[in-house]
């Protein structure tokens, strides 16, 4: 599915992703609060080729179809405030990350 003749979405884990040995990341999350700072780590996800017309709310709503977001940052042009077409995010439940990457990549 292409959004108004835009390239398909790209979504992936960092290239240097290494799954934690015990599968558990010890971080805190307050349900209902989405941080605007996405920490570097194995669960940080990139999404690219987003239409510039989409704002934070629309992209977060789209990504939330797989689970609650822990953190989200839509990269914007500092001069215009318009989206640069990519964002970084992390899910509160890290178990949904791989499923979301598979399901959303290429849409």
C-alpha cells in the first residue's frame, strides 16, 4: 500500500542489535506516558519514508496498533517544523518489537 505515491515504509531494529542474554531489559515505564527521548539500545526502532504531512499524533497512533509506546521521536526540520519523514521509537513491551517490524515494514 502506498500513501499518495510515497515510498513504502522502512522499519527495522538498529544494525548493531544484539538481544540481551536473558531477554530482559531493566528499565522503568509509566503506563500512559510516552517519552520524547528514545534511548539507544537493542529495542530502539527506526521508521522511514513517512509522509511529511503526518504529525506526531498520526504516526504514534499508527505505531500503537502493535502495542503501547514507551518512547517516540519524530525528526523535524528545525527551520520549518515539518517532519523529515523518519522517526525513532520503542515499545513498552519489547516482545512486540519484532512482530511490529515484520508487520509494518514495507507498508
